C-alpha cells in the first residue's frame, strides 16, 4: 500500500482496491438517491403548478420555483 496526501492535506492509502470501490459505490448510491429525490421534488412542483393554475400568484409556488432554479 502507498500512503498519499491529497490537496486538502488529508491522508489516504492507495492499494486497497476493495476499500476504494466501496467508497465509490457509496458515493454513487448517494448521488442516485439525491437525483431521485430531486426528480420527485420537480414532479411535485409541476403538480403544484398545475393545481394552482396559470394565473395563480401563490407565494409558495414562487418559493419552490426559486429553490429549483426554474
């Protein structure tokens, strides 16, 4: 195993392939979960917009628009 220091000064070890793979898998799982959550929230926002109607000035909808960048 080879010990390294990253750009933040944090030590890590190269050579433990299983450990690296587990970390990468966990990050991918977390990214997938966050992506699914974002998609659910976008669908909820679209549904709320549809229920509110095109002429609605509902402040809750505007706040959701700002959070999702639409």
